[in-house]
């Protein structure tokens, strides 16, 4: 059996609201989550609603490149 790319890969999800309002300038940080996705079932970028501790509400977190 040939070895190829792994089917499940680790991705980092980052809060879009924190990035847009540039929370980094206030040195509070950006909410990030680490999860896995199946490369074959979800080839596009992953978007999930997660809780952002810096915004104190549920926001959309999108996949970023490592």
C-alpha cells in the first residue's frame, strides 16, 4: 500500500471578529481553537461558530494556514 497524504489533518480556527477589530493592538489576543478535519469530505476552508473569550460571545471562527 502506497503512503500518501493523511486523510485527517489538524487545523487552527481563528475568530474573525477579533481579527477585524484588531484586538491584537490592545494586546488582549485572538481566540483560537485546534481541531481536525477530514481532507476528503471537507476540501474547502472550515467555518464554525465557537465561543470567543475575548469578544464574550459566539462568533464565526475560520480555518487559517499554519
